[in-house]
C-alpha cells in the first residue's frame, strides 16, 4: 500500500468509513453521513453495472477447525496478516547461485504437479476475509450450517464409476478433446456459475444491464453469460457452455436461475440436473451481496447456499485471449507422445 | 509457551484456509513438465510474449559456446498489468536466472519458470499486498470508490 499518496484527510475519512463498515452511508466533505440511495437504471431497476471483484481468502467450504460461520475481527485480522506475510516471504530474494531444482521433482502438490509451477508474483488470489452483512466469514457456504458441500448421493457416485469405465483403454492425453475445457481455453478453470472465486487470479467480472438482458462478463476466460429477463428455459438438449440463465426481479434483488449445464463442465460432479439460483442485491455504493443456491437431487443429498461480497473496483478487466498463446496444450500432448516413445507404450 | 501454541494454531488455520491452493494455471503443470529434467538457465531476455493463458519469456543461453533460445512459462500477465507492470518493465537484453523443469517433450527447449530472478537474486516482478489487487472496501482510500467500467 502506498501510504505516501494519502492525505491526512483521506486517512481520517477512511477510518470513519471503515468504522461504519456495515452501514450503507458515505461521508461527505463536511463529515456528515449522507444515507446511501440505490442507484437506478432508466427503467427504475437497481443499477448493478460496473466492474466487481469476488476475490477473497475465505474458502468455499469451512475448514474443520472453525466451528462458526462468523469469525471475530481478531481472527480475520490474523488470517489477513498471515496472507500478507506469506506474500512478503515469497517475494524475498533467491540465492543467485542456486542450483537446478531436485531431480525427480520438487515435491510440490496439486496442479503445480511436482515441478513447482511458477513464481507467486503472478498470482492475485485476494487478501481479505469475506465480509457479508458486517460479519467476517469463515466459509462462503452458509447452509448447511457446517459450511460444507453436502455429501453426494449413491447415484452420483455410480455415475462417476460409469464415466471411468467409458474412458477405460483411452488415455487422457490421447485426444485434444479429452483435455479439460479450461486447458482447451473454452471456459475458466473456476466455476462460471455460481460465481465462486478461483482463488488464483483475475477474479473480476463486469455487469451490463438492459431492460431485457443482463450480461455478466468474467475475466476468466473472457466469457460473457447473457441472462434473459423473463421467459422460460431452453429445451433440455440445448446446453450452452455456461448453461441457460433466465432472470427476474424480486423487489430490488435480481434473481437468476441457470439450468442446461453442459456435461463437460460439472460443478462438484453436478451438470445434467444442476440448477443454480443466484440473487444479486446491491447493498451500498461499493458492494453487491451475491447469494447462490445449488440444487441437484441426483448429485447432492441436499441443496446448499453460499454468500460472496462483490466489491466495486476501478481496475480494468483485461482481455484474456486464451487460444492465441496456448502453447501448454501442444506441450502437454507432445510430452505424452514423447513419454510413449521413451517407455515403448506407443499405441 | 502460550503465545507459541496460539501461533501454531493460527498457522494451522491459515494452512487450512489456503488449502487447495497451489501455484498453477489454467492447466496442470505436472502434465507439461518433466520432474526428471530439472534445469538452471542463465541468459539474456530476447523476447517477452505477454500473452494469456501464460506469459512466455524467451532467453538466449550459451551452451558449449553456442547460443540456444529457451522459452520460460510464467503466469497470466493480467494481474501484473493491474499492478502497473507491462511488457516494457523487463527490457530485452536483461540477464536473468531461471530454475525449473523442462517440458516432457525434450526436443522443445521450454521450461516452467519455477523461480525467475535477476542475477542478484531479486524476483523478476514483485508481487505485493495492497497494490492494485481487487478491493474489498476496507482500504481507507477506497471509501467512496464506485465500480468502474462504465
């Protein structure tokens, strides 16, 4: 943070605003609170337009050691400090005389895949604990009360097994279309609906409204979801990449229902019968409270609901033109061919 | 001792809050790079592909007296653009050190930039908290910020 740019007045103003975090008021030059009023579009609907960020360090599911949805201010401050400290630590200079990393891999897990990924400075996963209705949150999921995605049904597990059988004898590197949609630059590696952050980078979205449509442009992967206001869903066999979204207004809340998800882009194993209901409610000059409910009785033993604050940002969304620079795709496929040759397993 | 215990618990909490996060991209790096082909490269930047889904830094190294061009995979440039870092920030001709792993296709001279630094060990681009990252309204300077992009 660049403290030198701040005047004393702005710091004072900020303290006053921060103190009134939960109350939707802005402070005038004369220090008097002026009630915030909902900005509206020409047709009288709440104006949700602009660029918003859903980045946060609060995870989708509650870590087991937190008993409650709500964290104390001290707990939240500690978590945020630990996040900032980690960034500082990873920014430290390296030894210029360092050798090559270890033969056999560096032990990194997850998608860093034992080769260490790349430097932390490319990442921007958020720095703050999510605040909703003035509460610091330990998980985005608010229901069920344990803050976790409910268990899957036996039917869903059987479906997973059947899918594995279908793929038997076919390697995951045998065809470009066997690769994940994100790797093929078709969709983001994070979910597009609901708008859960990916915890890596580019967690920004832009909303544009007309009386009969709402567009939600996600920076990852430069995908625009077009929500029709009113009407009915497409026939079941038509499954756009981001599903089929229709919306309506309940008072000042925009409610969007999405079904017809493509089978190639499941959310937690749900796609064919997945229904996501989103509620966008603007609560102050800089915040949309976003609430989502995920339902699929063929996948989850019960529905679940989460809340995410969307914070206004005056940063730009940059184009994420993925296909043009996707060397990784050909590297992955040619790497698999090279391994086959080396191991003598070429089919 | 009490302080120490509290601190350990806190670290555990952080670890779990961050669980599931590892440094990746739009694809799994384990599928692209060979853990049995570690490399350390030192050379001059000849080209920067400031593109998505991943930045590629081209460097010229010298092997057995002969020049070689290597391509180094980084992350999305979008996050750095928001911090004011552009393709011009690192000039062609700048000497850098890279450690990482070569692609599984060894005929390609490509590697992941596991750690990319200047020759004195400084990170090539500094990430920092609170500079240009998405805002949540608790930064005092953001008190009256309106959503951009109109």
